[in-house]
C-alpha cells in the first residue's frame, strides 16, 4: 500500500460509484480527504463511513456553477493540495435521432458536467496545488474510441483527455503533473443504465449485450471501483513522478495502445 499519511487529497463525485470507492482507498492509505458532491445526504454518509479511517471534510458543491466553485475555493482558503481528483461526471445517451432545443441542451449539459466542471475546479484551486502535486482526471475508454448513441459522452471524454494534456503543459513548470484514467466497463449504476440503453438499441437482452462487451476484453470480467484504486494511488504518488499528460486505459484489455 502506498502511504498517503500527511497528504491532502480532494475528490469530486465522492458520494457514489467510482468516487466512493476511491475515497475509501485513499482513506485506507492514510490521506486527509476533502470530498465534494452535489448529493449532500449521500456524501455525508460516505464521510461518516470513512471517519474512523481518516480525517475527512466534505462539502456539497454544484461544480456546474462558477460562483459556487469560487465560493468553495474561498472558503477552503490556502490549504495546500497534494492530489486533486476530478471524478464527478454524468453518463447518458444522446442519439443522433434526437432533435430540437431540448436535445441540444441535453448534449451541451453533458459536456459542461464532464469537462467544464473539471476546468472550473482546477482553475479555482491551481494556486493551492503545491510543487510535486498532481491532478487526476476521470476519463473513459470511450474517450479513446467511438460508440453509437452516446456522442456527447464520448466527445466529453475525448475532451477530458485533451484538457489533461494541455494542463500538463501549463502546470508542468510548477512541477504539477496532470494525467487521466480511462476506465473500461465497471458495474456501477450509471454503466448498467448505459448497458440497458445499448441492449434496447441493438434488440438484445442485457445479458447478451454484456456478454458481447466482455468478449471484447482480454480479461472477460466487469471491473469494480476497487479495481481502479491502485491506478489512482500510483498516479498520485511520487512513484509516478515522471508520468504526466497520459491517458491510462484501465479496461481489462478492451483498449490497448
């Protein structure tokens, strides 16, 4: 286990799914945690669960609201950060057949949630990131390929990788690393909702759709949030000191590059 005692880690989207799993992993590694989410009740439950393991602070923040992000940054003051994990995001289908103003708004909202929110928070906290710290952005293997019916989500994750690479250049002179993680299929509620949409679009059962997905992996198993923990713990540690501007595929071999 990599030792995070004395390190401060800020994690967004911590109330459920991957974020909840990462919060536990960093707590068990000894980190001091700052957890953000817009679901206050669920986030408070996670903080209570982790309190015996680590020093945990939490805040309900709407990352889509620039004023709310700025207010949070002002409240937390000059506390230095060692790891900023931009994990919060949404996932839903945006088929090309959808048209009109509502479809446009649906598409744009996903990009704002998944990309602009990362930029807002990183920009607001950039001066609290100390030399030797790092930013880890949550991308997806769908940021490395195309998928029918999910154009906004796929575009957002491609954009996260582009943002990651650009910020790596901007923050590199201050010895701040920026990387992205591209998870494959994980058994979260969001992923299973997407699986159901894909199965319906392809006129298959969810079991058959999942079987085809797993057959495209070198290791035919669903990931769990805990499976990602090692990658994040590594990237946030001095062991990854030379690693920046990278998009690491963690997908049981579905994407190899």
